[in-house]
C-alpha cells in the first residue's frame, strides 16, 4: 500500500514518539539529538484522526496531539 511520511520537528532530543490510530499503535519513533524524527505510516482516509504523544528520557509524557489526515 501507499505510505505517508511523518516529519516531526517539535520534541526533546532523544525522546520517544508514539503514533496511534484510536488504540492501535502505528509507529514508535526515536527523536534525534536535534529533536527531529522521520517515519512513515499507512495511508488513511482524509479526516482520519491520528494521535501522537512523546515521552522523554525521564519518563515524562506529553499531552496527546490530535492530527487529522489531510
């Protein structure tokens, strides 16, 4: 199938990024030392809600960010 790219440029260096659709984990990414991460996920219909949150090395979890497929 076709995949969409994710480019995340918003997080703490070396943090772990979790990407979900509802309760299904789609991807776990590791941020670089500069706080960026890149990956791909399966293509979903326009309007599908993807949930993203980040955990830093100390185990602190960010708020969940909701993103809609464009």
